[in-house]
C-alpha cells in the first residue's frame, strides 16, 4: 500500500460516525489536557482530531485509500459543515 498525495488532497467522506465520535472525544480531551500542561504538540493533535471529526474527512485516509464509513451510512449533509 502506498500513499498517493494527489488523492490525499481530494476531499471525500471517509470518517464514519463511530470514528467521528471517538475523534471528538479524544480531541477535546487532548485540548483540555494541553491547556493544563501547556503542551503545544498535544494541543495541535487535539485540534487536528476535532477538525477531521467535524469535516468527516481525513487526508491520510484519502491518501491511503482507506475509509471507516460503514456500508449504508449516509454522507454528511452539506449544511453540517
């Protein structure tokens, strides 16, 4: 399996509902911990997790051709973003 940079830049729905909730939870937890510890790398990781959860798109997943979307799961509504 190889990473395709051109495909990584194409936005597609590849983060499913279950993973979206996990990313929100982990991202918010990292943001809170980073504030108390004054840890910038942890803050950046938390921001990335929350943003990818909101967009339901992960550029790394796109580049690798992966998806955590369950079959039959509806795509996000355009007004959600």
